[in-house]
């Protein structure tokens, strides 16, 4: 199982959800307003007068085999507006019962 931590420009929200739905991913946790500045080209999203836009973050846990197809579609979305920003971090995850 993998955890996908997806940080993205807020305007991508609907497209992110559509992509998850396309890949039959129904579970996630979402943070609507986060501030950030990427490590590559692109504009900061800081919620200030100078940089008024904000990011959002979503984390989802998916089976290993779902990762690559999902990443392909998210890459296409990122390439549609490269200055806006969409980053995905893939982490190993274990499910434990408590």
C-alpha cells in the first residue's frame, strides 16, 4: 500500500477529484487552504496581497498497482498549467488495526 500526498493549486480541486474517481479511489483526507512555495519554477501560493492564491493538500492510500496509472493522469493535469503547481509524494504505508 502507498500513501499519495498531493499538494496542488486550489483551482485543480475538481480535476483532482475526477482523477481519483476515474481510478476508483474513494477515500482521502483533504486540507482546503495551505500556503506554500514550490522548489521549481512557479508562483508562490501564500494567500497574501502580493501572492493571493492558495494551495490545497489531499492524502489518499492506494494499492501499489494503482500508483503508476494515477501518477500518469496527475502529471497530465500538472502539465496543463505548469506555473500553478501540482506535486505528488509517494510514501510506503502500512494499515494497522487499532
